[in-house]
């Protein structure tokens, strides 16, 4: 306190104006703390760690983290690996998992659902892919909402509601724009259920992941995320839409200008207050000095010179109060986490950050991208929670912070940082008084130096300088304060200079508004090169609305928005779940960091190859070319699957007239050709036993189904929440099998009619119920196996599990820690009902483990009952032409890895047993199809075995190629099988073509059902030409074409009558 006493004695009441007793005590403690030996020890340790990182080229804290090797990320199993290598060019999944780049394999495993075992899985290690995790939302949550919606609608109809189901869904969508309010109670109920199950949980996760733009507040985030534009309506009523948007833009400019003026006025007022305070301080200090002179309180001999010199010496040696941590200093200490400055805003405001090793990162941090940094929004949030900018650190809950202490914007943060760097000393709100006291202390020190105290030599300029020291210090303080006032005045002038809101004239303003409106119109209609549009629509690149998003109130453009809550909800879940899961893992939905790592990895491989002196120049050049080609392919695969997961793969080609024609043709093909699809899928009844074993299948699924349906229902309910059993509600699997899925669909009335007809056809096939039954049985076995392993892991440790069970858990992404944690949660919340384990995951308090458990269910069930993922089929198959050429064939490609390769990796006895069972059911399905179509059943054992193998789904890819070749008369498996059968049974019938291709034309066999459709349509058109030429008679070929083009005619209810009776009779009549 000696320093405070000296200052108080020198300046009397003037010092009291600068330092209260509490201030002096705080300053003294600051000085004492700064003298402690460990005061900045944490910073020293961090600095040493960062130096190690820079030298060793590793991220902070990553030294102990295991890094998967190339071998760890290889496909397990000798034969399985060979099959995968031989078929690797079929799809992005197998290509990336056989890449020479370790990084590519790692990213692929965390990006796409991989239904094959990797070698790391054999140790019980694995991850949950983004695509797998999102199914909890896109299927599970959406299906629950849709089912509740349908039940509520049916109940409301019974009580007098008079509207169609589509009108009901539209009313729900409108209610959600009005705070879930409606005149219809049933509409309100459904709106709240959609919000609780889908919209609100995903909105919270999106905000937590930093997907909310700066100018969109939490209160309006839901509208921002869920808006779906009716592009056809907007295009048809362009002028009306533009008029509404023009009025909105005008008001936004006025509102933004007003807000800007308010901010400017507030800053000006604060600056003026500071000027007034400084003027008052100068005046008060002068008045106090005069009063003390008149009263005789100031005496030349008041202090001993040695006492003042001793104080000066202590100050000169560093014994002075330290400024509380400033915003810029706090920012510099984020090296451990790093900062991802995407647009360079932070580096532009604070160039010195570039010199701090490891601080600025090239991508955002994620669970699979630990080298990334915090996003700028995360940095702002941390600064806010630390107490900078406003008093968020004193808030006791997130809800309180959202409503009382508003989170600062990124722009406000950057402005504060700029102020801090210019000397404004931005500190925590709690430290503001201490900062002011320190600033005043420094001001007094400068005044003392100007008054004759030489702090370098620790003496006065002259002995006489002791005389009148108080007066001299006060005069110096006044000069310093006046200089500060001049600087503030200059700042006020700069703040009030001409800005973005000053248009030259009304014509200038009108031109700007017109530019904004046209830009918005082009984006929402897809004319700006994006057929989306996605969520974020920037309003303008410059001017008053720069960096703003199109947040017009929904009610103003409601007539131009899609109101069907089911369409909105499914799109919302599709887009948001993909972006959230990708961001959680990779730091951004665009995979910026991982893609850069891939390129770096290939650069390292090239450098290694260039430095290899054991190969000659020609061979080196050849290998470099191969490496470059492989890098391009890997990047194309990763970026393509990324876009598929996000629902935006090549949107520029998805809405052309050609694409819409092909989409309608595919739906028509589905309705005319797949009526008997349920019978064709009978072989999948064996799949659960093939994966989990016949003992488990009979004891844990079939027996409880007959004796303990309550337990089965509880287990299936869990699978429904995960999204594994949703086919009856969403029909997602049958849509992928028929290539009817289109995340960009914006259909015309005719297209909607065809789509609705196809949806009705799906229900009539019976496959929806068969799929749900198969997936239900598979999910019961999957859950039992997971929970049984988890129980044992908790009781005896993860290593006590048999090797194949550890591998199974690793395959599902449930490593040792997750497995044991799930076991503890099951013990606390789950139950076992006569050999059926029910997790009751809704009661789990750990969202991460709940999601991991549900993702594991989805991964296993989607592999058992083959459901293709984004990486299962060629990227070409996701284009309009690709979907057309590969319609009904992508299942065969997906089965290659989901059934064959996985089967080769697991229990061999189960694989052989499953193979026999599926062949047997395949033969049975063949017989049913022959009876249904009125064709004879072959008595050739070779043909029966070939049909069983073909329909089993295990060797689908090979038979798809074989059957197309045999269709044009080429040799193949059926010919060899028939010959072998005749050798065993001389009386057996001769070669028959594959029954699956019996009704296809030669063109259809190679190029798909749409070309078959075209060929038959041309054949029918020839009837008119013949009639013109005087030959109006129909031929048997015309009857066949008519039959094959008739929708719904392939349904087994009446196909036996049409193909067995009506068609033969008609052909006979026209002969």
C-alpha cells in the first residue's frame, strides 16, 4: 500500500478521484500477484507445447491419440478383400476403401455407411459414419411425426373434420408459421408434434454446430431452416412475387439504416459521456488543487525525497498493477484449440495472429478433424461466456443468456477487437473498474514523468523538482486528459462519415433494391445456377443489405411457399441432419479440412516417389500419372458422396425437362413391372439368421414373436425410433430399389399424379409390410446382440467378449468405451423380457450414446436387409440418365458388399447355411412367379439351382450381367446349369432363359426398363401407321406390348388371370 500512500499524499483529494480504497487495494494485490513465481506458468507451459508442435508437426494434445494406419483401414478378410478389390470400380465406397491414401480411407469410413468390416474393427475399434447417424432423423424422427400425423387426422375425421389429408398437412404447415396456432385442435396437435420430434431438436443441433448465419437470431432460426419455395408458382407470378419482395427490401433498408443510426448514436453518446467525464475530471482536479493551496495543505517539504525516489524505483522495476486480460490477449491464448478463420476476417483485423504458431487453422474442428480450429462463431460465443463484450459470464443458464444478455454478433466482436487493438482496452465486464484504475495509474505515472521524475535513473530532474510536485502532476494530468478528449472527438468524426446507407438519389436507391430483388428471384427459382436452393440465401454482395440472408416473414410470401408439413419436414430433416452430422465430424459440411488433408497426403506420396532412386525415370513418370489420376478419382468420390449426404448432388441437371421426363418414365416403369416384388424378396427372410445365427433367430425372434409379442413390440418400437423400421410409413427402401428418390423434386401436377399413383402402387405390392417385418426381426436380433455384449463388457470388461463379438461391436462403431457405457445405461433403464432385451433409450440422459446406439441398429439392419447407401452405387446412378439406365439394378450393386462381402467376412458356417436357405427360397420365389405369370415351372434341377442363386441376392451382380448377355443369345450360367441338369436327368427340359428377364426386350435387358418402355411404345405407335396404310389389324406382338405397358397389371392379385387367361385369348383372337 506504500505506492497508494505516496500517490494519495502527492495528489491529495485528486488521488481520491482516481483511486478509491478498494481500487488501491486491488492495485496492490495485482502488483503482489505479478511478483509470484508461478504467475504466468500456464502460459510458459503452453508456449513450450506449441513450440514442440511446430517442430514436430503435430497438433496440440494429439501425441497420445492413436492414428489409424493404411492397413487398419483395409477391408478385412482374404477372400472378402479380393472380391472388394475386383469390384472396387463399381462404387465410391469400395474405391475409397481401397485407395492408396490413408486419409482418403479414414474420411470415407467417417463419411459414408460402410457395410463391410475393416481390419481395425477386428480389434473392437470403429466409428459411426455421418450418413449412418443421420438416419435417426431422416427416417426415425420423420416417421414418428408422420405416423402421429396420420393417426391424429383419422381421429379428427371421425369427429367431424372436413378436409382431405393433403389439405390437413397444408394447414399444419401454416400453423407452424404462426406459433403452432390454428382454429383446428388436431392441426395444432400435429404442428406441436412435428416441432418436438423434428424441427426443434435439429434446430438446436444446427445452432450448436455453428450453422446459423450471423444475422439470423435464435428466435427466427426455425423459419430460416425450414422454408421451401414453390418455384413453379414464383415463376408463374413473377411480378407479384417481386412486388412483395421489393416492399420488404425497402423496409429492410430503412430498418437497417435506423438500427445503424441507433448504434451510431449510442456510440456517439458513450464517447460524449467520456468527454464530459474527462472535462469534469480536469475541472475537479484544478478546483481541488486551488482549495488545497489556499488551505495550506500543500507544502514543499511535505514528503521526503528519498520516499518518493523509493516509490519511483519500485515502479521502474516493474512493481506496478497489471492490466486485466484484454480481448486481444485472450484471443492469442486460444492456440490449444486453434481458430478457423474461414473468410479471413479475424486475420484482417489482427494480422499479428498469423505469427502465432498453431493458432489459425485451415479447417474447422470436428470429431474426425482434430487438427481444425474453432469457428469464428464459436470464438465469439466463448468470448461472450468469458464475460467480454457484455455480462454473459454472470448469466446462470442458457435460457437466461438468450433472453436477457444477447450474444454479440461476429461484427460486434470484430469491432471490439479493433477497438482493443487501437488502445481501447476491451476487458471482461467484471474487470472494467480494475482496467480503469490501471489506466488511471498509468496516466499518473506519465504525468509524474512529465513533472520531472526520471524513472530510468530513479531521481528527480533537479532537487527543486520536489517543490510544487503536486501542482506539476495535476497540470500534466490535465494535458493528458485534453489529448484524450481530442482523440475521442476525432473518433466521433470518423464514425459519422458517409456510409453504406447514403444513396446518391432515389434512382440510386431504386436501382439497388431492383438488384437485390432480381438476385433473390434468381436464387429461389434456380436461375442463379443452383437448382436447390439451399438454406442460406444471401441478399446482396454490397450495400446496406450486404451479408444479410433472405429472412422475409413467411406470412408475406406464404402463397409462394410449400405448406405441406410432410414435404417441409422431410426436406428439413434431410438437409439439416446431413449438414449437422458432417459438421460434427469434419468441422464443416463441405469437408474443407479433410479434402485439404487428402491433397497433402497425395503430395507427400508424390514427393516420396520423386525421391525414390530405385526406379527409373520412365517408371516414375508412369506412377506419378497414376497417382494423379487416383487423387482426382478419390476427391471426386468424397465430394460426390458428401453432396449426396447433403442432398445436393449435381443440382444443375436434376430439374431439366429431360430429367423430369425420365423421372416420370421411371415411376411408370415401376408401376408396370414390379407388382410381384414382394415375392421376389422372400429370400430376405433368411438374412437375419445368416448374420446372427439360426439359434438366435429362432430363440430371440421367432419364438418371442409367437409367445411374447409385448416384448417384440417394445424392441421394434426402439428400432422405429432409430429409423430402422419405417418402410410402411415412408416407403424409403422400395423407392431406392425402384430409383424413385429425388431430393430435388419440385413436381408439376401431372408429375405429382404419377408420384401419388406410384405411392399407392407400393402399398398394393405388399413389400412395405414385408420389409418392415424383415427389418423388425433383424432389429430385435441386433439389439439383443448389442445389449448382451454390453452387459458382458460391463461385468467382465470389453476384452472378455469373444473375438468375433469385439469385431462386431467395432463394425457397428461401438468401441470399448461406448459399449461399456451402453451396458451401464441398459442396466439402469433397460429390461429383459423372456430373452428379449429392450434398451428404453428414450430414458437415457446421454444424447451421444443414444445416437450411437441407434446408429448401430440402423447400420446392421440396413446391411442385413440390403438398403443401399450413398456410397453403394456409382455416382453416375444419381444422375437422371444414370437412374434410368440402372433402374432395378442398383440393388444388385449394393448387395455385392452388403450381402456377399460381409457374408465372406463373418461366420463361415452361418454364411453357408444362409446361402442354402436363400437359394431354397429363391427357387420357391421362382415357382411362385411362374405360377403367377402362367408360365411352366422347369423340371431341370440345373435351372432350378440357377434360379435360386439368381434370386438369392448373394450373387446379384454377376447374374445381372449374365442374364443380359444370355438375353441376346450369348452363353452364360443358365445354359451351363441346364446342360448339367440334363446330364443328371436326361428327361429334363432344355435351356430356359432367366425368368427375371423373360418379359424384357433385348434393349431393355442391356439399357434398362425405360428403353424397353420406349421400344414397346414405338411398337404401339406402328399400329396407327399400319392403319393408315390399310392394315388396321392388331398382332399378337401388339397385344404383348399393350400388356407390358399397362400399369398395375403386374400385381399378383390379378396377374394370374391377365397373363394366364386374358392375354393368351387376345393373342389367339388376333392371329
